[in-house]
C-alpha cells in the first residue's frame, strides 16, 4: 500500500513520465510540443512550428503566456510592436461544438462581432503553405479607424486546427507586416 503522503509525488512522477512520452512522440511534422512545470502540475503547449522569417523573431515568454507561437519584428517585443504574428493549434476534440474548420471560422467570426458589432469581415484569397494546403483567410478590420487590423488563416493538421494570425494596431502596421505574414505561411509545412 502506498502511504497517503506519497500520492502527490507519485502522481507528479507519473505525469512527468506520461508527458515525456507524449512529447517524444511526433504529433505532426508541423506541430511542436513544449512541456513546462507549472506548479503543481505540468503544462503542455502545442503550436505550429513556424519557419524563420528574416526581420522577425520568436517571443519565448509571450508564446507561453498566450499558448501560441508568438513572433515579433526584430528590435521590438510582442507586447509593444505595432504588428505581431502568432500561430496556434486548436485540438479538435478539446473544444466542444468545433468539429469542423467551418465551425471554428464561424465561432471566430461571432467573437469578433461580439467585440465590435461594426467590424468589417472579408474572406480573402486562400494562402498556400509549403505542403500545398490552402489556408482559408479572412480580414477583420474596424469600420472606424480605431481598433485592431487582423488577418486569420485557417488550416488543419491531423487532429488540430491551425490558425495563423496577423494582428496590428494600425492599418499601416498591418500592411507593413503582411509580406512577412505571407512568408511565414508560404514556408510553413
């Protein structure tokens, strides 16, 4: 019999062993898994592995804070940059009611409208990644000149939905970051 005081340690050791096995097994070539000890448990992060793009860098702390692969322009931080790019992986079975890519897109659309009823939403030409996958793309712009200018591109990787986002505080920042955003997606595999 295991003494009660040992249950916490045993559970912690078993969690670490299980997560080590999970993180050692490839989810998909385009996804990466990060595990961190978050007292009292282990936190697992899964996000798309974005390629290096000149003029941009990975923001380690912001990635863990937001649960996404956060990128910022060189010389700036994710928190202060006029425009940032981030990619997240949404586990299909982990979100009830979002079994299809269209349901995820519709859900995001609803959330944008809840935040700003006057948001202008447009479906854009799909962006094609290095594997030839066509990512459905949408812009979300404020009707007035105040608010964030965003583009979201949606794809699928196995049991995950992939969402790559360009988020800018200004129209100018959006247009300046758009070529890098397209390079991230074009080289993503």
